C-alpha cells in the first residue's frame, strides 16, 4: 500500500523536472539503441551464415577438403593439394561402418558451355551417382546419372537453373547435346535452384557430370577436391571424423610431426569457426556499446546527485512529514530507474527502427528477438538502480533539520 | 502531552566556538493548549521547535511525548511519530513546486500506514477553505493561500499537535490574520497548537506564551 503510493509519487517527481529527465533519457537511450542494433545485427549475420552453412553441414555430415582450410574473417580460404584420391575416399567409406553414404567431387570454375550458338560460363562439377541423395538435389526434369554411366565415363550432364536458362531459354533441355569446353555432353536432367553456397557463391551456374567422366575425359586429373560422408547419427560424427583423419594420414604417409594435407570438417567445427569469425560482431561490438551504457549510467548518476542537492528542501520536507530513510532512498531509486527504464524502452524501439534501413543496406535478415528486448530493459533498469544508488544513499542520510534550512 | 525536562542542545560549527542553543530547558504543554514560544532570532527557538517537532534530538535531558520517552528512538521511529502526531507549518510554506494543492496535501499520507486515504486531502483543504483550489499548483496561488495549503497538509493525517514556525513571517498582515484565525479555530476544536514566532502580536493569539532568550526559557505570566 505504502509502496504503491510511493511509486506514484516517485514517478510524478521524476517527470516534473523535464529537462533533466530528457538528458537522462537521451544518455541511456543512445546506449540501449546502439546495443539493440549491434546485438541484432550480430545475431542476424550469424544466423544468416549459420543457416547457409547448415544446408551443407547437416548434423550427420563430415566434409573432407583437400589441403588446409583456413578461416579469414567469415570466409574459408582453401589451398587444395593433389593428394586426395578417390581411392582414399572409397577406402574410408569401406572401413568406417557408421558411414551410410558418401560423395566425392572435383570442380573447375569458369568453364564454357554452349548449345546452338548460346554460350554460358559455368562451374563444372564432377560427382558420384550418390550425390543426388548426399546433397539433397531436387531433380526437376529428367534424371540424375547412374553408377553405370559413371563407371563407363558417359558424357551425360545435369544442369542447374541458370545454365538451363542461358542455354535453352524456354525450350526443353532434356536429351539435347551441349558442348562443355568443346566436348559434347547429353543433358539428362535439370535440378532446382539451391541458392548460394557457404562462401556466398551461386550454385545455380553448375553443370554436374559423373566424376569419372570429369577426371578422365575433361580435366585429366587423378585427385578430388572434396568429399562428403553421411553417418548413421550425430553421435557417430566425432569418432568417424577421427578415423577419417587416421586413415588419410596413414594412406598419405604423413609423419607424426607433420600436419594434415587435408581438412576434416564436422558440423561442430563449422559452428565453432563461424562463432569465432563473427566474434567481432557478437563480443567486441557489444562491449563497445556497453561502454556507451556505462557513460550513460555515469550521466544519470551525476544528474541524480545534482537533483539531490537541488531538492534538499523537498527531501527535508518529506522527512518532516514522516518519510523514513528507506522511503527517500526508494524514491530516488524509483525516479532513476523509471527514467532509465523508459529510456531503455525508447532506445530499444529506436534501435529496432534503425535496424530496418541498416539491414536492408548491408543485406542481412532483419531479426529482433525478445531476448534482446528483455536484455535491454533489464540493463536499463539495472543502470537506473546502479546510478541512483549513491544519490539515493546521500539523500537518505540527510538530516531533516539540515535540509529544511 | 509534551514534557520537556532539562533539555540542552549545542551546535559545533567549523572554525567557530560551540554554541549552546538550548540550556537546560524545561517545558510542559498539555493537550488542547495554544502555546507560543517567543524570542528574537538566535535565541534558540528554532532549535526548540526542531526538538519539539522530533526533527532533532537533544544532547541531554528528556522529552516525553504522550508519556513516551523520545530521546531513545532512532530516526525511522521518529519519522513515524512525526507522521502520526505532528503537523508542521513552516515560514517558507515548503510546498512542492509544480505539484497541485491536493497532491501537496497528500504528501504525509504517502508515508502513512493508513489503508483508506481517499477524500482526506479534500477534507483537509475544505477545513482551510481551499477545496475549490485543489488542482492549482503553488505557482498559481497567493502566499496566504499557499500557507493554507501547508496547514491543510499539516492537518491531513489528523495529528494531535500542529507546530507552526513563523507561519505569518512571509505574509502580509491581512493574510497573516487569516492564518492565525485558522489556528484559533483549530485550537477551539481541541487541537494542540504550538507557535514559534518573534512577533508578540502574533503570539497574542495563544493562551500561553513562553519567552526564550539565549537558550533559556521562562513562561510569561499574564
């Protein structure tokens, strides 16, 4: 009962000093708004990258890349070697019992494809027949190639939407002969759009041909660039990844003091890499806005102190008519935190609005979460209480006779 | 009701000798009396008022309010006692600026443990004849009206004692008389009034007059 009366009275006096309240609100608002923007942008970027990557690295997959993969910012830098052979991959698949399916591939970028005078720059991918299932490819027309076609180095191709559009326009591609770097291939299927890969590159400019055909007839190589294994369940991932490493080191005759000439990527490792790469967004920038918040808190504390000395008479009067020390203390805490809580709400709203144009500009999904809002509100009321504490103490210990004079 | 025995109070200021504001003062005021404490400035009358009003505690001596010794109470117990038993009227009115008359009058109720408080402020304002001004702020009221609001505030919690420190000091003589009439009415309704003033004419409204000079008190016989 007494507390509700005091709450009402506290709110009233907090707002009766408009200019001071405005300054306090502004100082906290800026900090909270920047925190909102930064946390949401960080989360948005991370989620965007994670969701892109999740399509590639579902929980039961292990990817093996040839050479060492290093992270540079949010991008993986690859440095492929010529040592990863198809036989390595086949051996792994045969020896590890938890592997249920697998694919291996080779890639050549910027290859030319032609049909009937139409040309397209494509990325040429060689895959195993199992790639359709391993990569969740959606066949829109025709079919994927078979084991027999791969074994027999058949010149058959499955094309992605952009290639189809550039070479065939509206006409049907199935059964047509196209030229890839001058070599004739028969189109046997088309696949649905897949969007960008984890590096942000389009996958819709691909032509997929049997790996054997690619290695023996097109690029004349005997190694692959990457392989993907799918294991029985996610608990099998780590031990399978360890075994893959062992088998490859063994087969590549790598001494114990030498590093791997390949990279095994588990979903956990990918997550860790992304979190490390986005740390600047998710740790350092929020720290910067916490500094803003601390400055805001100092301003609030300062203005509240000023308010205490300005309002000696009011404090004395309140004490004379029966306010106890804790009542006065509570009043100043309520004043400070009601102002900062309001400022926090406004700051959050301002940040949420500001995010609209920013996310549009840098092409990141607009995400704003309840947890961010709750955090902002909690932070701003905490600031109020922390910043109001010393002024409130000072007001509370004033003697009524001293302050009434 | 008020029993003060041998109360002394000294103030020590920086770089100045100790000042003995009250020197073995004894004073008894019964329920329903209208008493004035008269003295020139620096005589210790404000110190006496602070002690009677429980705003300050004596260095030595005893003060019993309604038979209860107060010199042992801590500051929160004193605050509660002030809230329940004493209404203050100050020379400077001490109204909260930009706050309506009604809200000013309600201030003691904010700190009261009463459960039902609706209507009390209006009632108190009606007693001083300012009911229709209850939504005015101090800035919109004359000095006399402001002091009436302050009296309503002193009355709102229905205390037994009204303690008024130079209540007419900032008012013209006409408003001053109005205010003193209100005190006289309150007293005739049974309330104990203690008036602190330097003005003998104002003191003449009271039934008893104490004179304080250099920290010692004597009752003026009539």
